[in-house]
């Protein structure tokens, strides 16, 4: 890792603008693969207050794959249930988590403290010699030609510099300069509401007054959310009513007034308070030539399921393994065209579901809110059963996927705990790796095993459940194969299922089609 201002017209494989969570993870993923990477940010340090507060098991699995999960673990806690209260104070909905065994071998939903986690992600990126970091650098302009992108930068003392890269990733936030300079427009998905977000470090007296679960107050007069964060951290998201001044409610005086139903200044200290307009926006294109956008630069969604940071990290995870394959000559540049349809489709579908949760919480009409409550209670048969948060995650619907349709195609492949010969338990990714994989059910016959043989093009790892290298502790994968009525799964480097098969012929056909897609020269 090198730091400081870049050399004049320094050349890299990938440049990243923005060193927040998405940019730091992208730099770390590329650095681990030996890709010459330049990353810059207009600030000098991590923002010292929390913005994101929730993550899911797909992201903690990513941290595991990156080798930073043990460092991050002290800053994570399990997400409590979220209880929804209706107009008359009755419980109308409850969101929880899936039961054990956990499908990805991690707690499915967690809350976390962002500043120290972000510092760990930055330090991880900085640990690789192929990564150059330049802070206090502002992007002034960019230009493209057939061989890449040129960035014009200026540091905080006014000194200019130029960086040349084959590809550029804009991870520079909702007001992205990269997106603007690349001429990428945003599509409005139809959500625009003013809310106050408040983070409080609550003392013992305050904790005794607060619920022991996270709560969604679906009250027409003032919809609000309270999230239990790590330790003494509590977050409120409180809707701003018509006629209220967003700047005034974000002052300490205005904030404490809105917090009065729960706590007083004697019960804790304000950590952060800010008024926002919650939007649902998605970029029309996520690729313009050699320029890509990710994270808040590509999408913004309401925070009702805590998916904002998760979405950005999914973006760069999807993109970085593809960039690696293209830059190393094992896949054509056209592979990168799958980024937009895969991630835009997923983000749009999930944002639509998040908007649905927001509509439950934020209904302002009393009559409609009562009808909502009655509908949810009738739907539950009078008994509110917890709904796993993970049920809202959509699959990939298009992109680099098998042509053979199946409900498991485009979903995330499970990660079981494995039992090694010495009795030690290990997560599957740590045991068999995270590249292309062909995973076989225990009853796969010899023809299926032969069809799964790794090709030179894919370098796929093949493993069969029930063998010494893939003996699971809890039956998770065996249940998955039985429930899906399949015998083999082709799994991508980002853990999404390319396709599933029941016969050796299906497996051979899918692998041949995949090799053709990844071929760098005409067949």
C-alpha cells in the first residue's frame, strides 16, 4: 500500500473514487486479488458518527471471506425482533430472524457500530501492496477513451494530479461526482418523505424506560422507528410532520422534544441527529464504458429494513470478481455487462419491498391505518407470527445465470458448518474456497461426478456432500438439495447460484454454456 498524492499520470487497473464502506471493501477485494488499485476520497478520515446501523448475514459472510470477521465481531450484536404497533397500540406485525441452523453460518441480522468497522475495512484495503490510497483528493473531471479512464484530481492544498485506470468505480455517495460526470441519470421509484434520524447513547436510567425489542410505531399522527443498536446505542427514525421545519427539529432542543415520549435529556446524550428526505432512487445505467457506479451513487432507498450499506457491499462484491476475471484474461469484457441488470434488478425489487414496509409504517390516514391493522390481524388469523427479515430478499432474475429456470437459480447458496476429520468445525467457504464451485448432493452418481469435472476456463472447485471434505454438522445442505429436488448446484464466486441440475446431461450443458460465456476468444 502506498499513500499520499498520486504521481502525475499514474496508471492502475482500477480506480475507485470514494473510500467509504463500499469503496473500502472494493479496494480490499481487488487488493487481495493483486489488482493494481487506486482509491481516493475527499476526506481525511472516517466519519466519526454512525449512519448505517444494520447488516445481514450475506455481508458478515463477505467479511469472513475477506478475513476481517474476527476484527469486526466486537462491534456487532444480533438484531432484536422488530414489533409493529398499530393505531390503537396493538401488535400488528413482528419481524424476526430465521431459525437455526443459520443458512449462511452467521447470525442472519446484526446491528453494528459503523466508525470502527469502517476503519477496519480501510486498514484491510491498505494492507495490500497493490493498493494506493490518496486522501483529501477531490475529483474534478474524468474522460474516457477506448483503453480506459483519466481522472483529474486536486488535493486540499490545490495541487493537481492525474490518474489513469482501465476501469473506474464511483463509490462517492448519493451526490456522486462520478455519476454526474459520466452523465448517468437517476430514476425515481416513488418515495420521498422527510424524517429525523437520531442516535442516542442511553444511560441505565434511560434503558429502563425503553422497549427490549426494536419497534415500528405505525401511528398516523407520527410514524416512528426505534432500533436497538450495540451496547447503549439506540436509534430513532421519526417522521417530520407537514409544516415542521426540518432544520429546527434537528437542533438539540427540537430533537429532545420529539424524543419526549421515550426519554429525556437526563436519560442519555445525543450522538447524532440529522433530518433527511428518504428517497427511492436507482441509476438508469450502472456502467458507462469503463465507468461503473456502486453504493449510494447507484441507488438510495428508505431505511426501513436497514439494507442501505448491505446493498452497496453487494454491488462491489458482484463487480470485483468480474473485474478480476476480465483483467486477468479469464473472461471477456462483456462479462461486466451483467453488472447493471443483476444489481439494478435486485436493488429495484428489494426497494419495492422496502417501500411496502414503509407504507405499513407510514400510513397517515387514520381510516386506512385501521383498515391496514384489521387486514394484517385477519391475515395472521389473530396470532402474530414472526416473519423472517430474510424472506424479503429477492433472487437475481437476469444476468449471468443458467438458461434453465428453477426457484433456486439466482438465490444465495447456503454455507454450512463442516466437521473435519479431527472434529473441528469450519465454515464451508473457509474449507473449500470462494471461486466457482460445483457442489454435488450425496446421491450424485458417477456420471454426475464426471460431468462436474472442473474445466480449465472456470477452474471450478468440485465437492460432494458427505465426502470427508464436505461433511456437514447440521444437515443444512442436505435439506437444501432435498427441498429443491436437485443433485448439483453451480455456484458463482459471489455465492449466487448460477444454476441447478438433476442429471449429468443438464450439468454438462450448463457448464458448457457457462464456459462459452466466459471464453475470451471465439469458439
